C-alpha cells in the first residue's frame, strides 16, 4: 500500500500541471479579460463610455482594445503592465508556476488582496456548509438505504422512494427559496435569519450563544443542501445492499440462526459499502464546491464557491487559478483517501500486488 500511495502522490504533480496549463490556455483566448474591463472602466470614468446605440463603437471596444479612443497609448500600456499582460504568455505561465511552488497564488486583480488570504477568509464558510451537510447526508442516507434494501417493495420503500424522487428532481435553489419564504419571514414564519453565517454582534456573545447563533444561521442553508443531496447516496446504498443480500454467504449466515441486524451490519455492511466509498470523493467535491454555489449566493454566504463564481465573471485570473488549484488538489487527495479506505475495509484488495 505504501508504494501505491507514493505513486499516486507523485502523479498529483503532472496532473495539476496539465490542468493548470489547459485552463491557462483557455482563459488567455477568452474575450473580455481584466485589461478590457479596466479600459472600459477608465473610459466611463473619463465620460467617454460606450454609447448604447453605437454598434460600431461596441465592436471596437470588444476587439483589440480599439475602443480606447479617449485613452492614450501610454495609459493602455500602463493598464496592461498593472495586470502583467505586458509580458509574453509563456513568461506569465511559468511565473505563475513558480509562485505556486512557493504556495503564492498571486494577488487578486480586483479585490486588492492576495489569493491565499481570500481563500483562507472564505474557507470557513465552505467548510461549515460542506462538513455539516456531508455528515447529515451520510447519517440519513446510509441507514435509510439499508432499511429500503431490507424492506424492498414494502409501503415504506415506496413512500420513501416518492419523497426521494421529489428531492432529487427539485433544484437546490428552489428548495432554498421555499425555505426562505416559509421560515425566514418571506411570507409566513420568521424563525431563522435570512442571510449570513453569524449575527452582527457575534463577537459580543458568550461561547454558548456563539454556538447557538452559528447553528441558527446554518440551519436553512444546510437543510437546503441535504434535501437535494441524499437521494443518490440512498439509492446507491440500497441497491448495493440488495446485491449482497442475494449472495450465498448471506443465506448461510441466516441458516446459522443469526439475527437480521447481525447479518446486515456484521456480514453485508463491509462488502456493500465498497461502492459507496468509491463514490465518496465525487460526492464530497459536489457537496463542498458545486452544490454550495447556489446556496452561498441565495443566503449571501461568502464562501469559496461564490468567490470562484465572481472571479470567473470578472476574469480575475489569479483567483480563478488559485481556487481551481485548491479544488483539484482536494479532489485528488480525496480520491487517494478513498482507495486507502477501500483496502482498510476489504483487506483482500491490494493495490501494490495488482500493480496499480
């Protein structure tokens, strides 16, 4: 196992390099970069912004900085130098890689902060949403999936399947809006705050009150993620257990007089959970980074998802690459941890012996 882990860790380096290289190339040819945006803001500041009825002027602004009629060539070059676009593409790329080797992701073009500082500031929100929603989703979905497998075809199985189908079909942002309307003073009750992770007077509260305030603010965002997130895991657990329940070793265990809970949790659980663990990295990435985006926007939670979304809109390249690097690195590490858990649960799996 040690040799396999070493190989996987070494493979992370070229994987990160290729992903960064591909995305760097794509971003360079995308229109409307930070230089163009800065030039347009400078034009508007000087009162020579684009006139809405002038199609020819709009086309000029969108092509090769030709819309900078009121800016001197020196000012245009100064703007390019400010964002580092006065250097060749390859030089910018290798400068970025050098910084990454030193864990320096650069400085945001528009927020006047280092990318590392921004990520550290937003991380608590993303971790809070991802951690609690993941724990609750797995705490609900796995026991529910086991119960559905054990009671396949019953009224309980059919009723929960209907609920899961609704939860899976309805988009996350719809759940968020409904919860706000019902429980945050939208139309009915005012039980929970509308936005933010903590109250404005959070620093003045006692420790117990801080904990209460924190979970009070988290309730609706986490509930939103849970409602749309545990259907897939529940069905994955159910059908994995159903497959195992039809095997001969289960029949033999029952013939020995073992109770059904002992059969499920002492014999079936280890084998059935392998497929669930195999999908753990993708599930965590989806919950932490993808599923949180709409929740962060709707509940005004300033996390990594919202940071990356705003960076893409603004063409804030250092933030884009910094968040992309973090997302990719976490994904690769989670995949490696998944393989390690695979072998811990089932010692028969040996990646070193299989030449992985």
